[in-house]
């Protein structure tokens, strides 16, 4: 899967800075709603859901039963989770910590896939 070029790209960095300056969920909804089509947002949402299920140790079959994506998409996301730059793991770990804090329980580390 292609990676973001390690050489700095000013326009790409500007996009990342724009995301980082958002302050709350409503600002994110507004910005991403303007930036992407509903189909693109659904695609990104599905990818994150696949990554989350795989991160939690679910099988490909379970993932397919919960998220309407192809097996090749699941495989690509699984590969990124295992061998990628760590972006999925960073976000999913933080989301898990946030969920645990909201529930009032200490966070657990999901098993390695």
C-alpha cells in the first residue's frame, strides 16, 4: 500500500494542520462534511471500523459480518495494522483509552494481531 512520502509536502502538511486545529466534534463534523462527499466519509468510517474490529482481535469473517467491505479491504487494513506506520494503532489505542475513561475502568491493551 502506498505510503505518504516522507519528504514534506506543504499542501499535505497544511491539511494535517487544519485537522489539528479543530477543537471539538462539531467542528470536525462541519470541516469533514465540507471537505468530503458522504460516500467518502462512509468509506473512511468503514475503514476505521474494520481497523477497530481487527485491533480488538476479531476474525475477517466477523469483520465482514459487521462492516460491508471487501475481503481485500480487510486484508489491506490488517496489513497496515501489522506493518504500517502505526497511525491506526495510535488512534485506536487512544480511542480505547477514552472509552475506558468514560466507563470509569482502567484501559486494557488489546492482544497483538
